[in-house]
C-alpha cells in the first residue's frame, strides 16, 4: 500500500511504495527523484512542487513498479492531457475540451 507524506515547508511530496532501505536515487527531472533499494526496485518517489506537471508516466515507463503500485499511483495522480491549443478568452462563448485518445 502506497503512503504519502507532504512537507508543507519544502512543498515536497514523498510517495513511499515500500519500507525497504534506500540504496541510491535517480533524478528524473529537476524536481522529481526516484529512490531504489539495493536490488534496483523503486521504493519511493519525491516530487518538489507537486502541483506542477511531473513525469509519472515516464517513471512508470522507465522503472519497474508492481502492477498494484502502478494502479494506485495512476488513481492518486491521474495524468492531465497535454494540449497545444491556445487559451480561450473569457466571454468568447467558446469552451475548449481536451480529449485523451
């Protein structure tokens, strides 16, 4: 079961997948770190400024994470569809909706 801890002062979220000891850490982007045990299994993810888009999809593709943990991560942190559409100005009467395929 995934546990989450948020540090309000640092604006950092730590997502703990297991209680195993951290052997090393890999930086995925400037604000996202992945911790591993000595058998190269992901044990935790740290996200600095978690309100920003962070690369959960890349983490799930690059590193082995159990199916159960992947399901929980996707449920807790659904990916927002990215779009290149220009912003709609208020009062224009248009509603833009991004559709994920």
